[in-house]
C-alpha cells in the first residue's frame, strides 16, 4: 500500500490526500474495496483512470441488452457508497426471480460484477457503477432509487438487523441523504440554477414517494427538511426539521433545525431576525453539547449565518448589542473545547464573524 501511495504521488494524485494521515489515506482504498483504478479515478478526477475502467467493461458485447443495463444500473447505485447490492433487492428492482437474476449475472455479466457467498452483487470496479448511473437521465434513475429506498425501509431499524443485513442498513442510510441524492443526479458539468432546481424537485418527489415507509425515521425527515429548504419550501422545511427533532433530539437534527430557521430568516427577511438568531443560537449550542464537542457542524452553521444576519439587524438596543456580544464570545470560547483539532475553516469563519460584528457596532 505504501508503494501505491508513492506511485500516486508521482502522478499528482497525492495532492488530494496530503493532509490526511497514513491511516486515513489507506481508508480511501478500503472504501473502494482496494480497487486501485477506482481509487485513483476518484482522488484525481482523472478521465484516464475512468476510461480504463469504462473501456474494459464495454468490451462485453451484450452490454446493450436492456435487462443487463438495468441490472448494472441497480447495482451501480450502491457503488456510490462502495456497498454491495443484495440479490433479493435487485431481483425486485428489475422484476426477475432471484434464480433468473443469478443466472443472467453468471452467464453475461461475470466479467463486470460477481456474487459473493452472502448473495450480494458487487462490481469489480465500483467506479464504473458510479459512471454508469451518472450517464442515465434523472427521470430514468429516480424511479429506481425510489423503489430501492422502499425495499430498504424494513432494514433501517438496526436492532432488527443481523450482521449480514448491515450492508442494507448502511445503504439505506447513505441513499437517503440529500447530498448523496443531489450528487447522483448532478452532471459532471457546471450546474446552473435551473438545473439545480430540477434536481431538488426530483429529490423532493422521491422523498414524498417513500414518506409512508419512513414516516417514523428521524433521519429521513431531517434530510427531507434540507431538500425543502434548498427548494425554498420554508414552511415545509421547518415542519420537517421540527418533526425530526421530535422523533430524535440529537446533534444532527438540532443543527439542521437551527440552520433551516436561519436560512428562512435570511431568505424571507424576517422582521424579527434578532429573535430568530437567539432561538437558533440555543438550538445550535444544544447540538454542540449533544455532540460532546466532537462535531464542528454547529460551529460552522452558527458562524456562517451569523455573518449574513448581523448586517441586517435593525434598531438594536444597547442590551441587544451586549447579548449578541455574549453569544459571539460563547461560541468563540467553545472552539477550544472541540475534539477535532483541524479547525482552519472554523477559525476563518470565526474571524469573519468578529469583523462583521465590529463593523456593525461601528455603524450603529
């Protein structure tokens, strides 16, 4: 592995992982099932490595057969997360019996994917699975993802899962995430505002389609809240975020609620920004303490939105200014308690917040 890292350095790939420890560098390979080309393609964003994989797979003359493509796309979805797909799940997605699916895979796709001893299908090169899904249109891929989420819903309760089913739990958790769905639907080229809106609308439609299956899943509501917020569905976003917190009050649901309140205040220009800022401060600081200072997410959320809201606060009294100063200092002092010592971005946001606040005081 050390020799591989040296080769990567000679090809410029090391630039992407220079700040990582040796253990973290090797973890990148592990997540890609130790596939060298897949790892190099992801780290370097190089078309060369991706082409090597794609050219190899396209040598299969039966690739153009629709049912085979459907199988590869279904398995490819889980490749985004370096996870396998269970035979039973894929058979439902492509509407084949498990026996017929296994037969097709072994007869026509054995140089592309393989089936392990636990009946999971895996790509030899997970990167190709990702690229294949990326080439499909959103309207073609969305229904597959929707059905996949429905299939995975029963496995989302960890207490009911065996070790063999843990991969399905992991896949469900990953596939549910808003940022992952956005990445799957995003083209490689630059995304304009119209396309971004279309992606968010499709993701929202997926969430609505699987709502009944995930109605008591707090992480589902948290992720749906983020999507609704980006869609500027502010009433829905706040409602979803509060539902997530009601189901489980952890640092992620709390941080998401705090963030959504601040985003809504910025977008709709609340007449009482000050009150919203105070409420969000309490929610985000509870999130920070809930995480036992292991997460920087509450800090980055507070500082980034503090910078945007402070200039828009009007008619502040001396007591208001004093309270804002106390809040800001509380967050600044809490940085030293963070477990994560890599705080460059947090320090940068903190310094911006200080400058923004000082400028506001000068103009008041």
